[in-house]
C-alpha cells in the first residue's frame, strides 16, 4: 500500500513538473512575441517609409496682360520598403502647401507668393487625405503672377537673372497598422525648376521646362 501511495505521489509530482515546464515555455513565447511587437512598433515610429517628391509637366508663359502663368505637377511617391512589409504603410497628409521661390543675387531664396493651401492648388484633392502604400499621388499646381505684382516687386536685372524653384511643405503621419499612427513628421523639400522665370524677351508661347522628364526634389538644406 505504501508503495502504491508513493507511486501516485511521484506521478502527481511528475505531472506538476510537466505542467510547470509547459507554462514556462508558453510564458517565454508570449514574452518574446510581446517584445517583437514592441520592437516593430518602435521601429515604425522611428523609421517611417520614404516619400520621394518630384516636379513634372512644368510650363511657363506670359499672359496677354504681361503676367506670368506657371503650371506644374507635384508628384509624391510613397515608396514603401520591399524588405519589411510593415513599412509599406499608408500616409495621412494633414497639410500640404507649395510656394514658388526665386533666388536673387544674394543667393537667399525668396517667396514669390503667399502660402497656398492644397485646396487652392487642386480642385480634386484636399487635406487631410490618405495616400495608399506604394502609390504615387500627383497634385496639379497652377500659379499666376499678375503684371502689377511683377511691376511692383521686381526691378531691373532682378527680373532677368533669377533662379526659380518650388518649395513643398507638408505635415504627415504614417499608418502603422489599422488606426495606429506614428507621430507627425514635417516635410520640407526644394525642387529646382532649372530656369530663370523672368525674361524681357520671352514671348507669349508656353514653354515646357524639361520636356517629358521630371526634376527630383531634395530636403531643404541638402547639398544635392
């Protein structure tokens, strides 16, 4: 009888030991999974996907009253990342604006226009909006500089020797998963149009700035 009792006690102890081992394994797996989720979430916050901006379809022409029309398209490419699927995230644009800049002889870019909200630049898109992953979204931009404005703000050779560029600023946040977002990121890029906007001998014909190609934009302050 004593032998039977001892065997039963040993079996019970063995079962308790077995369950304890399983519990430890499950807890370890759960801890590892949680740590992985935390690492992914932190990586998403600090390593968002890339957005590459460029300018296409840029043209300029004089209007009949002596003003200048500038038409162009800003393209924003949400590239995602082929090496990590969670980084192929959508982007929510909270704001987006475009300015036309010129660079006078002192080399310091100056604005040719007040900030224009996205609503004023495109009749079909308004912020906030979401850009899907691995998607290129385009924003048509139409700028008109009236003859009176040019006459009042530019004199002499200032008009004839200015480098012109477009500055795009945006406030965005990246969609990590579901309704989880990263913090807000500020974007500030400069797109060189590669031409002097003002020429006394310019005729009224529309001039395409770089054919069917495009110009890449670079972060403000970049040496590129």
